[in-house]
């Protein structure tokens, strides 16, 4: 009788002697099942009451978002194009901080209050001014505080000229960074926010801008909680009335002109929970503060923030082929927080999405997949999964053995 070998049997016979020394260990490694994701510990389920409607707000558009995820908690006309007025200066602050981080400018730079900046935005105009003397310099950080705290239009122009050479060039930078942040319905024509054709944003975009400044440049953001600033003989207060009413409020920016109405971007943090509100087109300085406070209080009362995963701790383990170790631990690069209606934390459903096959080498911090958190069928948060530790390539026989089993399992 003639014995015929199938291609698979022939391959196995040819490799048997080479694999003999590592067969037991290799087989055990190849057949080890991948670990399932470690779900966050959830409290016992509770009967959560429905979230009541948000407060009635006077304004053309408004929004309340969760800073951890950027999700909208409540809104009215969030994508309506509006004039951002002096809230524009939050974008100016972001650009300055980003250019500083890139080494283009320093906080110790001497910034000139030019004739142009003084005439367009100084004390002789109807708008807010910083008080810095014309044709004299001040450190960049002080000029920026004059823009942030006192809403100085003159300081915004002087800073734009220093950073980019002209207001037009700076506006181009503003739009480039706006696109990078993910502002989809904004266009900036100047650094101060005075009314100008084709200068617009939305309540939603502005909330995301505030979130980006808090997240990316906390030092620049910290200037927003300064209650008053003295420049020369002049002391001016921050126009954000909530800084005096609510100790949890630490920003962000007011705005006003005849076409924009009264506007306020506010943010507060209580515990690990941070919320951001934006009210546009309100009827008065007092009304914008009252409505913003009502939105923040409503959000903190009926929503809660929880940390699901700490940075650098294992969320899941996944099998690795051809590595010195048989698996890689996956986690998140930054703490993962979620904000949900109170009482619904127990209903969260975490899941992971990772490639079916992982092959060494894998670098520490390498993006491997995604962890998602669902609530009532909707994704409310997701983050990249990264390798907590590197996995180096295994030896020759380990790689050869895994190559065979990868081929075997793929057939």
C-alpha cells in the first residue's frame, strides 16, 4: 500500500525535529486563551430617576458639556453660528500657549504695545482695554493676563503682532489650531472678537475650545481665575461674576458687543467632575451669569463622573506571537473618566476591540486597540488601548514555532 502525505502532514514532519526541544512550552503558549477585559467595578444596580429638563436659559444658543468626554449634557442651538465676541480670546490664548510649547515664543518675551494695537483696542476705544502704555513693552505673560483678566483688545492685538507679525497672520494660525482641535464650524478673522465679517463660531465649538485649553495648557488656563489685575495705576476686575459666587468656578471668559449680546463660557470642577457651559446672546451681564450658574448646578446635581481606569494599569491582556513573553498587558495612557446620569453607573458596559493577531515586537505605549464604554446602546466614551510594557521578539525557535502555529490556525 502506498502512503501519501498531505502538504500539511509533510510540513509537520519536516519541522518536528527542530521543534522537539521547545514543543511543550511552545504549544502551551500558542494555545493559551486571550484574557477578557477587566471591567471596572460597578456598584449594585439602582432605580435611577429620569433626568429632569435643564433650566430655562435666555440666549440665542447655549450648551453644557462634560469636560472628561466632551459629550453634550444639554443644549439649545449648539451648532448655530454666532459671533463669539471676546470669547475669541480663548482661541488666542490657545494659540499663544501652543506656540510657546513649540519654542516659538517665551513667557519672558518683551511684547510691544504698538501704536496700531493701542489705537484699535486701547483706552480711546469703546471696548475693553488692558492699560499697558503705548510704545512700551511688557513681558508676554503679563500682556496675556491683561488680555485674559481685563479682556484687553489692545493686549490681544499686541500679542498677535508679536507671535505672528500681524493680526492677519495670527488669524491664520487661529484657524489652523481650531481645525486641529476639531472645531468644525468656526472661523476667526481677528484675535480680539470685535465684530467682523466671516468671524464666527458656535456654542458647541466654543465649549470644545475651552475643554482643549484646560486639557492641553493648564498653566495658560489658570490665568482665567484671576479676579483682578493691576496695570500701572489701573486695577480692573475680571468680568466673570461666577468667580465671586462659586468657589468651584475657575474660568473661563466673558464676551459682549451689540451684535453678539452678552456671552459667557464658564467652567467648574467639583471633585473629579468638570463641566463647561457656554451661553451666547444673553440679555445682560447679570443674566448670563445667572443662567450659567443654573446650568452648572443642574449638571452637577443630575450627572456624576467616575474614573473607570487609571493610566498605566491593565485593562486587558492579549496573546502575542513570536515574543519573549506570551502576552501583552493593555491599558490607557490617561485616566478614563465617564460622566453619566446619576444612578446609571451600574448600567455601563465596557468592551475592547483589539486585532485578532498580535506579533512581536511591540513597543511600550504602542496603540493596540480601543476600549469603549456603552450606556443604553450608545458609546459614551472611548480611548485608545496601549501596551503598558514592551514585548521583545523571542528567539529563533520561538519565532519558528509560532510561525507554524499561526499558519496552522489560519488554514
